[in-house]
C-alpha cells in the first residue's frame, strides 16, 4: 500500500505542473476532456521508467514523505483547476498555513538540537501529540472548518501506514509545507 500511495504526490504534482503549462499557453484547463488528457499524461510521466525505476519513485528518493496536508493542498489545487471545485476554501487553507507554521516552529528547531527536548519522539507512539491533534481536529470540526477533514485524513493515513515513515510528525508536516505556509502567509498579508 505504501508503494502505491507514494505515486499519489508525484502524480498530483505532475498534474498541477501540466495545468499551469496549459494555462500559461492560454488554453483552458477546466472540464472533463482536459482533465482526462492531463491525468493520462501525468500518469504516463510518473510511471515512465528511468534507470529501472518509475519516475515517481525517483521523487520519493529525493523527497520521501510529503505530508498529508501538502498532498491535500495539491489535490485541492488540481481539482479547482480542473473542475472549479473548491475542496479547501480560503479559510481552510489559511488554517492549514497557520497549523503548518506552528508545527514547523515546534518541531524543526528542537529536532535540530535547539533546546533539550526533541518533540519528534512523540510521534512514534501514543503521546501528547495525539491528544493535541485530537483536540485541534474536534475544535475545527465544531467550527466547520474544512481543514478538520484534512486532519482526519492525516490520522487515517497514519493508521493505514500510507507513508514510508512510522512517525505522526511526518504525516502532519514537512519542510516544503512549512515553506509554502510562510510564503502563503506573507503573500496574504501583502495583498491584504
């Protein structure tokens, strides 16, 4: 199951890049026909064998654990470009950005040795991290924030061991997600 799921992020990334290229050329990327053509081309490119491995697996060697929220953001973008379907509204995206930035600030400096406590260890077994995640998810569900569904999907993915990592932190946050969150929050502040 992990190997099959490892193709999801590269496929979505290739699909998003193809959509951007189509839009850059001034062609419409919305509708079933463009979506089927771009999905077929993306699937072909991700499965194209290079050096004995599918191209999608090469990305996994460079970036092994794209988080579930990053995958959800990419899926939301692809669906919006293909069908004008908002899987995640702006409120959910902003919540994802704040959550990712906070998780990155808690995890990465301390995991790199700043301070005496390493929170990464809390992701290996049931700990305070699971309790905090449950509370945040329930709070977001109460306020009908769509990011709560992403957190539920993260917990489900963790239970199904969809990523190659067995640590909950890797399912919740990754460096590219934190970087995208910082850029998104700055861009939002500049435009506001």
